[in-house]
C-alpha cells in the first residue's frame, strides 16, 4: 500500500526569483552573476589622508574617518600620532536602505572626552558613478577637506566612491550597513569567505620485523608488539608469534595525515611483561616530509630504522648512547586512494589524493544562495528572539560561507559560487547556521544549526536553472520541526556530454580501493579521523569555520544507532522487494485463472517463447525499453528533497526520538536504559528468528546430498537419475512446454494441499536441532 504524500508545508516549492537582472534567454541567463537577484550597493573606499593638522598639545593627531549616510555610520580604525594615516577600508551601504541624498566622509581626531572635527568631504548621491564588473576598479582620488561651513581647511583625503552590486570584488571584505550593530571585533566573523579542505593522505606503515631487541628480563620469551602514534591516532600490531629478540609481524597500520605535515610518526617497540604492564624496548621518530609517495599498487622500498633506547634516571628520561636495536619498515603516503571525510552516501568528491591521477573536469556547478524566509528565533537578545543567519556550502575540497545577515528572520544573501565537477554522481551540501560569535571571540558560544539541504548532481538536467525553496527540516526530541525555507538557484553545466556519459562506466572510487581494498572497519575509523582533522584545520582558519559547523556538514554522527533509521531502512528494503512481490502476486493470479483472457494470452506468449527461445532476451529488453519510455512522462521535474514519510521522522515514537538524541555513552537513567535494552532484545529476537529460518532453508538444500537423512537422499538421488535419463531422450522444448502448462493449469486440476516436492523439502533435516542448548532456569 502506497503511503500518503507528506505535508505540503514540508515539500519542495518551485520559485521564480528575479535573477539574472530579469533577462532570460531560454534556460540560460544572460549575465555572468546570473543565479541571484542583483543587489545595489554604494561603495566607499577610504584609502589614506595626508597633511592632517595637529589637534593635541604636542601638535599631533589620532585620526580616523567616519563615513555617514543617513542613519548609517561606518568608522575606520584610528591611528595614534599620525598625520599621514593609511586605512584602505571599504564600506558598503545597501541601496534599498538609503534614505539620504548626501554622503559624508568626516575625518576626526580621537580624544578622551569628545573627538575633534578635522574636516569632511561631501558627495551628492546623484553624482556618484556606477561601476559594472569586469570594469577595472575605480581609481581613488584626493579630496580637499572642508569645515562645517564649507571652507577649505588643511588636509586631504583619498577616496573612491561608486555604485555597484554584490558582484564587485570589494564586496566580501567590505563593512556592510546592515551589520552596523556589530562591533569592530566581530566584523571579521560575519564576512563571506571561501575555505579549502586540507589535502589528506593515507599513511601506510608496514611493520615487517625487528632485530637485536634488548629486553630487561632475558630469562623469558619476549611478547613484542609495535605501537605507532600520529597526532591523536594510535594503532598497534598484534603480539609477534615468534617470541624472540628478532620478532616478525608483516602487518599494515593505516593513518590519516594532512598537508602541511605538522607532526612526525612516533613508533615504539614494546614488550608485554605483565598484565597491563609494557616495557619500551626502543623508539624512533619518522618525519612524513621524507616519506616516499606512492601513486599505484607497486610496493615502495623498505628501510631499516634505528631504535633509540631510553632510560629513566632520577625521574628524567634520558637517551642511552649505546646502540639498542633496529626495525624494518615500509612507510609510504598512499596517493592512489580517495580519503573519505564525508558520509559515503553523500560524498562530494571521489578523486584520489595525488593530483597526477585526476581526470579532467566534466562540467561546472553554480550555486546561487538567494534568501531564506520564516527562520525561527535561535537566541534571545534584549528580551526578544533573534537570528543572525549565514549559509555554508560544501562540494569537493571547497567550502563557501556567506556573510551573516544580522538580526533578520528573512535574510537575503544573493551570493553566487562556482565549483568544478569531476563526477556527476556526487552531492552538494548546503547548511544554514545562526552565528554565535558576532561580538567577537568565543564568548558567544557555538553556532547553532538551523537546517541542511543536499542536492545530488546526477538528478539535475544539464544547462537548466533550478530555482526552488527548500524547507529546512530538523528532527527535534518533540518531532519534526520546520525551521524556515531557503531559496536556492542551481545550474549544472556540462562541458562534454560524451565524457560525462563515459563516467558512468568508471569505478566509483579510484582503482587502489579495488586493487588493495581497505576493510569496512578500517574505512570507518579512517573516515572519523579525517573528519576530525578537517574540522580542526578549518577551525584554525581566520575567520574560523567552527568545528560544530564542519561536523554537522560532514555528518559525524551518522553511524550512531537509531530505531527510526532502522525502521526506515527496513521499509526501504520492503519497497525494493515490492516489485518482486507484485510480480509474484500477478503470476499467482495467472496460475489461478483470475482473469481467463489474460491467462490465455500468457499461455500463447509462453508457447511462442518456448518454440522460439531466441526471442526471449530481445523480448525482455524491448519490454524494459517500453517501460522506460512510458515512465519518461512522469519523470521527476525537481531535485529530490528530504521526505519525512520515507525517513519515518513524522511517525517516530517520542522515546525513539529521545534515544536518537541520547549521548554516547548514554546519559539517561538506568530504568530507561533497561527498557530500551529490553526493547532492543525483543527486536533482535525477531531478527534472529528470521535469520535462523533463512539458515534452515539453506541447510535443507545442503542436506539433499549429505546423507544426513539417508531415505531422503536416496529418494533425491533416484529422482536425479530418472530426470537425467528423461531429459537426455526428451527435447528441452518439450520439457519446458509441459512444465509451463502444468504450472499454469486450471484451478480445477489443482489441490489445496502443498505439492509433493514442497512436502519433501520441508521434511529435510537442518542443523537447528544441534544449534540450541538447554537453558537452565536457575537464577544467577
């Protein structure tokens, strides 16, 4: 039974924004910055001043410039005791908010009580020129300063004033009038920026053997293992089977490292001398800058490293001068792998680490972040709710962050970004966040997540502009909540259709993943380490892309257990199998002659295919072709979006949602944990029964020839002999025809009891009677 559609409030909505300055030609827009609405700004670049008069007793001044436009005022930094200061700061005033006809640039002297007026320059807005990129930047000019009466005074100010749009190169670093309430210490945290993920490598350490180890206790066989530490990653080999002073391992240890390599590999050889007690037999340090880089599966050269023995004297660790031992290693940076740092279902990049192995790009992805509406208040300010929203988009190694729109539930960003596309089967992620650091420093707390949108490029038609409003749906402990809507414009431009179609025949991951595959456990551990490295590096940028933002975009907690997700995945499997179940029901209706005309037609088709078997495959492929052409009329016209029905987000029990939001390890009371454990045991018991039934059916097939039941095997072997003789002397078409007619026979010739072959199969033995043990009823 098909589920009813989800609420229209949670659905994707197509929009018609005024993008491309209103000029549209077919599906393509006519200007380069064409996926967003044009926003007009008045730009003022304050470059420098000269010959400013002294205002202090000492004859010096502490100048700064105040740029005023109506009620908006931007202020440069001030210099102490400098009559020829240089600022080179840009101010941007939104044209929509301009309510004045005069622009003032006032030079003032910083003072303890009242700042002294030094002079000003006035511009009529009607006289300000308009600049349209890609024109070169407007050259700044020197302007003489006037006093309040318009009389010339000493000093000059170099300015450039022009009207432009958000496409201007001065836009990202400019002070914006809509953020006038943000102090100088927080301006850097609200600007738009582009970030690049660090280049990640897999570090493979193949521990081969060690020689001439010197254990303290020479009367026992040493139990030696090797421990390797890189950053916060630590792995160890198994204890060597050759318990001697020349142990062997031949074991691979894998780590994730990011360029530039800031830390070396620390390797220690240790002896397990007792329970929980290990003795260090030697250490060595390996700098990754000197490690060989491998691009294919060919092994790199091995190398012997000397182990330094350390001794503790008077509580201080000192290096022994005497040579201790050495270890044989094969260390390399594997550039043929793609280092996974995202959830495998939503990856945005599949290229190997080594740039030499990259294939040419197949197209360009353009994203226009237009606006958001209906955002929920994320924090309180002056006894009222407020939101300072910004967007983060991630595709490949490139992250973009829009500017923060201060104190607005309907922010308008209108920023456009571009990425190169190397594989169409990738996903771009766009998240909306509330800025908790607009007052500078870390006193604002964390940046709160508002919502996230994902768009799979393979679902987009080439060269078409998609303009939609995406609901920002977030699962809360109280249920699904809509946090607002974000309006996006997306265009995927394909540079070569042949190359893009050819990509569908290539492996999804680089070939090293198939030649030397990593285990699922290894990949999951390495992905977690890669996420931590990326979040740490981007958190150190200026301004930082916060750790909580990066982790949310990369789905750090996607591997955690969730009853809701488990149910959703179960019903996804049932949805996949529903087609098979539907075909089975249809065949049952054919066999039971529910529709005699259809059954007769199937008889005729079956006889034709048996008599002309060369028509079977062409008929199947023609049928699939016709189904595909028929479904083309109902093809999806919009990018897929989050479905609350499919994810069971709207039907989850409150306790299931509370369990999903629980920390790891749990922080819930013991009675709740006990109840959830019992529920999990009950579900696992049903899963255990289904798996056991599947194993039983497989073991019954195995018992046909195993003589576990000698009478059943005798009957089956005799049947096989008779069937072989009959099939040798009877044409295959005759056998197929008779079998088909028997299966499609009329219900009048059928029995309600199970058939003889099914009864025979169900009587076959399985190993389930040897599997279960008697459980004592004694209480522990």
